[in-house]
C-alpha cells in the first residue's frame, strides 16, 4: 500500500497512510507536514501546494479541499 501513497510528508500521502485524521491539532499537523505555505481565514485554512487543510473553531483538522 505504501507504494500507492505519496510521500508521508505530503497531504495526500499523510491521509492515505492514516497519519492525518480528522481531529488532529494544528501542532500535530505542523509536525507531520511542516509549516503551511499560506494561512487564510484567520488561520482556519492552511495551504500546502494544491491542498488546503480546514480547521474548526477549536483548531482541530476538519477536512481537506483539493484544487485541481
């Protein structure tokens, strides 16, 4: 299965490997993926390449938006 996933330090790879799951804290996400390239909406959206991570009001990972 690892061969089908992107590198673990990418958003798709982290999700595919089960390393990035809903409810993760911002600190946990940053340890896994590094600092975001951009933050929007008062830090509730973090941009990593074409992927945007969305955090809830308490700062927990909620969902992913993929722009194609």
